[in-house]
C-alpha cells in the first residue's frame, strides 16, 4: 500500500503530509542530553540548557514588551514573530503569552532572571542570548538585536514543537562566521523568490552569511552580455537580496571566479582573447584586467558582507598557456600572487576584504608570503577523513586567517552523499576550530547540474548545528531534532529514508550514487550491442522499497518539497532498475519471436504486441517522471540548464517510443509472414552479463601515426614535463602539439567506441588511462578486447600486445600479478583498417570492481568513497 502511495508521484500527485499516516512508525524520543528530562527541540542545540518540571504553555499568541530597544528594533522583531504566527495553526491555542525583550545591560532590573543569567553575561557575545520561560512569561536578553532575533528563533522552534516545559537557555555560537555557499553556476540557478526562502529558513538555523559560487550567472551593467539570458542574477536583484537578507541578520558574501574555471565566459567570441588558456583568464592581458575591475567592482557594491571571494582555485593550466615562457622565468607562485595582488587592489578600492580558496596556496607554499596579511584563506576538503591537518596546518602554522570549508556533494551523483557530508562537516569544523579557524564555510556543489536544493537541507542543518555548537553530546538527538525543526514531525523517518537510500552507494551497480547509471544507454544504436550487468537489481530494489516505506511515514507538516525531492530520486532509481530488467527481457522475447515466426506465426505476433504494450507503459512512466522533475526544478530554479538535465529523459522517451512503434508496426503488418529484422537493427541487441567492465577512463589523442600505423613509444607524453600519470585536463605532448586528457564515461555498458568519440577514424593511436586499487585478493588476470597491435601497460611495464584476429577482435586474457596497493593501467589503441576502433577491459570472472570516475578498486569490504 505504501509503495502504491509513493508511486502516485508518477501521476503528478506530490507527497502530502497526510500520506504519512499510512505507515507512521513513531521513533522513540531519545534521552535528552545535559540536564533536560526530554530532548529539547531546538536546532542548533543551545550551549547550556536547564529544564524544570514546571509546565509551560508555549503559544504563538504573544504580547511583546521591549525595554530600551529602539522603536525600529522592536518593530523588526515583532514583525518576524507575526510572520511566524501567520504560518502557525492557532485554532488550538489558548491565552496569550508575555514575552519581554531587553538587552543584557538592563537585566538587573529582572532579579529572578539576573540571578540565573549573570553567570553567562560574558559568554554570549554579540550574537548569543539568554532565554528563560518560567511562571507565565518568557524573558529574552542579549547584547544586540541579532542576539534577540536568535533567541526568538529558538522560541519559534519550541512553540512549533508544542514544548510543554519551563526552560532556561544560555546560548552563543562557536564560530562568529557561519556560511552556506551554494553553487549556482553548474546548472541550477535559483530564482530570487527561492533564494529568499533559503534566507528565511537559514536564519532560523542562525546562519549569518550566504554566498554563491559564481562563474558567469551574474549580469553586471558594464558587461551585460556574458550571462545566460534565462539564468542569471542582475545587480539590482543582488542588491534586493542583500537588503532582504539583512532583515534576517544575514549578509551576502560576494563571489566571482577570477582566474580559473573561466571557460564559459572565454567561450564567447567577444571575450575569447582574454584567455591565458581555454579555462584561465589572462592576468597580464589589459582587456582581461579591465573586465575584472569592472565586474568585481559592481559585485562588491551589490553584496553586503565585508568580504569578497575571488575564488582562484584549481588553476590547473597555470603554466600551460600563452604566458608560459614568462611564468617559467618568474615562477608560477609569483605569477599567481601578482594576479591576486591585482585583485586585492580592486577589492580594497571597494572596502572589501579578500577571500580566496586555499588549494593553490597549499600547492605553492611561498604564495602567502607574497600576499597581504589580511587575506582570508578558504581551505576546502569534502571527504570523510580522520585527520584534516593537510588542509589546516599550512595556514594555522603560519598564523594566517583561514576558514574551514566542508562540503555537501551532489556532484555527478543521483543524491548527495549525506554520510560523507555529515562526517566531513563534523570532523573538519571541529579540527578547524581547535586550530584557530575563524569561520565555518560550508559548501554545496552541483557539478553535473541535475540537482534540487531541496535534497541538500539535511546537510545544511548539520552544518548549522556544528557551526554553532561543537559539543558531541548533542549528536544522538540530531536526527529527531532535525525532523522536528525541518518538518514538524515526531519521527525521524525522513532521515532513515535518506540513509536507507544511501545504502545504494555500496552496490557496484549504484556505487557512490554515481549518475553514470542514469546517463547510460537503454537502447543500443543500430548495429551495436548493449551489455547490462544486472547482478545487483534485486538488492537495489529491496533498498528502494524500504526507503519508500520510511519516506511515506515521514509525517512532514511543512517543507514537503524536501520529501518530494527524495521521492523523485527513489522514483528515478526504480525506473532505472525496471528499465534494465524489462529491456533485457523484451530483447529475449524478440529473440523468441524470431524463432517462432515461421512455425507459430500468431504466437510470435502476439509476443510482439505484448512487448510493444509493455514498452508503452515504460515510456509513459518516463514522461510522467520527466514532467514531475520539470515542476520540481521550476519551483526552485530559473529555466537555464533545464533542457540539459531533461535531455536524458527525452532521449529515453524517444528511444522507447521508436522501439515500441517498430514492434507494433511489425506485428500488425499484413501478410502471412513476419519480416523481423535482426535485433541489432532495431535496438534490441541487449544482453545480460555478470562482468563488470571498466567504463570510465581518461582519454587523450589521437596521435597521428602515418601510413606505418606505429604506436607511439612514449608512456604519457613525449616531453619529460608531462610524462607522468595524468589528471583530468592534463596535457600530453606529441610532435610539439598539446593534447588534453579528457574524462570519458561509456554509456554502452562494455565496449568503448573510439571512432564515435574522436570522430572519423584516421591512422592514429588513442591512449586510455585508469587506476586500480587492489585491497582484497591479488588480481591475477584481466581481459582486453581491442584492435590488434594495441599495447597494455601496467605500472609502467608492457604486459601485453593484443593479437590481431581474422574474425575481428575478441577478449584476450592477460596475466597479471597485482598485490594490495594502487596500480596504473595505460592502453595504447591504434586505429586499424581491418578492425573497429573500440575496446573494452574487465577483470577475471567473479571479480567485481567499483569506481569513482577513472579510479577503480576491487570490491573489498573496505570501500573508499571519493569526494569527487
């Protein structure tokens, strides 16, 4: 029944709170921490809580009394409460509650309050507060309006949770700077209205800064032509958002990618000349300097925070562009620092302090000595690690100001890995605080672009908690407090559903929640085959059914878009599983129809009609799922990139529709015979395999080989500088020409077609590279299918040359002896006239591998989940 309810998602019925009663498994309330008799439903959890047995009736019907506040301060605080009250169901509330707001300097006028509060007056600082609910009134004191506002946020959560006890709270933040940084440049660019919703929700969590990752999605007046027409923030909109955020005691930190990751702007003809390379803006180009001065200047004036983030991370091409000779003469670190000092001057002219990502300063340790001392380094790492010294010590040991930047990664995943995120947020923030970090700067990344912010909120709440309160004694109650604060739910079913869904990350088919499964072909192209490893379908299906049951019982009263985002992900996974199983079965049905067509014509015809009907039902499910996703996207985001992220839906719908029609037309064709084309001519050459093929590689080339068709002798590059194991975007040099190493993910399940990737086949050789970490049993053999003359290298040694076959290439067994550790594979694959230019690779029968992009590991019990 529950799964049927969840399946209504496919019919445009979004999950409603009342659906939760279908399976409302109420979790036990966990024992309260510190001195509470019950869990206090406040998030972030306060620094000190004392609770008595006294009963207290919290209500949104409040009569405010303010002491020594200005009329404007009083009005702002009352206005916030009125907004909250308008969202509450007040029919069951009775009476009116007196709430007194005053500054701590006036607290002595309240003897009972002061007796308890005076011990904390030096602890609460500018943003802390003291709240006492006793007798028939509530008193909140602070040193600032911000502190009073935060006290009201805690009161808001107590009221909404229908708390029934007297309480005393003394509270203050662990970090003065608590930032959420949202990626709006890799696909989803939020609507102004949605950003306002984000601001209001984050303010309740006592987040005090919001920032955005910006490459090209702003429209300055000086250069209005580089922003996408259907996805941007204008200067006026940024000013509007800054003013709106101020009402919630949040400031917006400006940001603009000012060195690397500049390819989107440089791709425009009018700006291409500013490039140092295709991805870097040139620091020495006068036009580029003027551009940065104009754009950054306008953004500085529109964003409200005292800092501005120039980004400048991942400058992989730093010494590979048109200024290489100059860079080699002065050093890459000096070249980088000179550009940062130029940017620093722009910011100083607009009264902004510089922030920048810290990775390049870690790579080139002399850089901080070349920059002003008031620069703030944003040191980032998103993985789950025991120690974060690598990202902290380079700044802490030199007395540099730094903030730690944990992350919530959607990047190339079907859903953010909250297990990794929660561990990363806790560990990085705690170790950062212990080493002098001045802020917690939590990032949310959307590489790949097909994501909803509604799926990120658990990570945002976890970051808000640890940015405010680092105590570990509150962690056991977090999930229930989250459920209460985020959804008004008395159980943590939503959280359990999310973490049940995350169990998919351990299965080879759905490893790391990688979106390659979603991108993979479901119908092979004409003349080609599709091989599907469906080994894990049953395990995945069980996980999804359990997650569905839990989600249906989440009992959310508000913020239901979060529930729907998870439901959509479950629906995506379910349709992928059904598609793989169904198409494999329909391919088998078609092969059976071919056998029957000459001996049992009507039975063969009936099989084709049934198969066509089955495909139509599958197609209709994809249509509903796509349209539902469009609705969810448009609730948050502008139109930009929607066509890109719905393209996989459209492709699948189109492929299934063609196949459906072909089968139907063939079955209904007149005549006493069925003329059935070969399976590979209509997209039904689909087969199941138990093998796990290496589908993700780094590719480079093709290197021209002339008429002799010889394979190049060099390993990774002809010159010594780049003749080393490659990274994505790295360079290989051949006969004076630069070639890039590009990430490549096969969508066919096994065979990688190099002609399709590189274009027309000419006498040339392609290189394919990956790594394999062996953590279980030794790997003793691999199987490679490639044109004759292809060479296979492992750890720098040639281990095989593929033999030419008269009947075309087939798998060749290669003996290996790979013990525990990391191993490097390189395949040199020549284009030959007598064989298709394609290849595949797998390990021995029964050995499964999992991967994060081109980095593979044997499927041991100790899996590694990369933060990529």
